[in-house]
């Protein structure tokens, strides 16, 4: 949005930006002939769609899974256009079903690939000149007027100070809810709840966005 000339204000409830992505492996799954064909790997958006839909117990929204499968490679190229460098060969990512995982180049990722994504995106956002970030800004309410969302309200956790921002458009980036026991119990299988504590750090992923 900032690259398109819009004025963007981003609100992050934690005192750091990037959230759970900072602790992520940093792998992006996408069918990619340029990388896969030299390795003798057959793949396609259709195959990716089928594996993703069936891997999710056929419970996903087919239209949304289709969007993911058809646009995944564009996401890889978009990240590359914004400075991120991937390894030249793909691999089977943790939880993946095929060799289509794009890993961050080892020399660049440091301890966590996810934090490299965050730094690249932040550099690109700041370079637009149309981007302002506020951390320590927990959003608790969507402002609705005339049937449309026109802004957000919340508080700064460190001080209790009120936060309110209005704009022509509001994008709600929800994150996960692995640090919300009630939501885990309501929406996840028992085995997933048992595993959540071991593979998901608590980077503020308490489901605030989903609840709103």
C-alpha cells in the first residue's frame, strides 16, 4: 500500500515488530519450475492445491486454498524484489508434503530465517516514505460508522494511554492464537493443543484479531 502511494500507519501491540515471524523458520512453500526442474522435481499449482486441501482434512475453503496455490510463486518473487535471498534449491519444509520449501540463504538468515523476512520488509516499508510504525499499541475495538470500519481504538500496554487511528481503509492482520488456551480448546484438536506449547513461542499470539 505504501509503495502505491498510500499513507500507512501500522499498529503493533508488542514492544517489538514482526511478531511470531521473528521466531519462524523462514520457509515459503511454492511450486517453482526454475528451482525444481533442475532437481528433477515435478510440481504445479494444481498439485500444491490438492496437497494443501487434503492435508487440511479437506476442511479448508477451496477458493482460498486456490488463491494460495496460484499465487505462492508470485509471493517468492515479491520477497526477492524486496531484498530477500533464498537458497537455490528447494526442500521439504517442516510440516510440508513436497519439495517446494524456499529457505532463506544460510549466510543471511542468522539464527532465525523469520527475523530476516521482518528486517527486509521493514527496510522496504521505511524506504517508501509513506510508512509509520507504532509499537506498544494494542488494538481492542474496530470503529464502525455507517456500516463501515473507519478506524481502530485501543491502549498502550506500557502506560494505559488511549490509542485511536482512523483511515480510509483498515487491514486487520490477526496473527495466531496459540497463546490463548480458551481459543485452542474451542478450535483445535487435543493433540495440537498438547504440541502448541513446544513449537509456538508466545509472541503475543492471543487471538485478539480473530475475536474482534
